[in-house]
């Protein structure tokens, strides 16, 4: 058929499934959309995602996701990286989604926090690359991991701290003192 034939065709002749979806149908269809766990880090893994910058990054990423109908299922902003569980339309590739989120958010972060330009230069807030994992039956485990990630990181940091006070004697630990073998 030519395009003029399609224009003259009655609605009965047009194949089903070609009707545009309403906004409500689009959100219901998220169950069929791919879900991915994504992680991307600040340049040089600098510990800069805290305080007001952390709040602004959260707002920026939410705004960008809304613009492209990307659903944020779970997200956590750690001091040196962002971990998100997202769902998006199959019309977008994951490389497009990540390029969009990292590129636009970087520009918006530098607009809101002009002082960061001196630390980062060239408007590169995020490091090159990202981690992506598709989500299947392990969705609940990934959601729990993202939700509890900061607590687990804090616990591991506490375990790795060096003791400066001997827990048994209460006296300061002398690092230069050699242990006597008896």
C-alpha cells in the first residue's frame, strides 16, 4: 500500500496495536519494560556526593528520569557513586539512557555548583563508564542491597579501622613498640 492508501483507509483497516497509548497505559506497561541495576561513579571516585550536592543530584536525576519516562524503582547516592534500579522503555538502549543521565546531570550539577568547575574542569563530574546488570528474579535482593548499601559500607569501614586504644588495657597503642616473644 502507498501512504495515500493508508490515509484513506477506514479505522477498521488499520491493524490493531498501532494506536498510541495513553499516559496511564504507558505506566501500566512498565511491568514489561527492562529493569536494570546501574552504578556510576564520580570522577576519580572522589567522595563528593554529600550534603547539598547529594540532594541536588537526587533532584536532577529524578527530573531527568521523568523527562524520558524512566522509572526509578530504588536509588541510593553513596559518597563516591550512584546506584539505581531503573525501568525504561525498550525504545531506549541502556547506553542512550546512561549517556543521557550522566551527560545532562553533569551539566546541571556544574550549573548549580559553579565551584566544582575548578576541581573537575571540562565539566566532567562523572567517571567514564558505568556498570549495568539486568534484573530478573533477584529484584528484591538488589532492592535490599541498594537500600542497605550505606549501612553495610559504614560497618565495613568500622571493622577496618585501626585500634589506637587497646580494648583490653584501655591504654594507647604504641605502633613502634615491638612485641616480645616469650
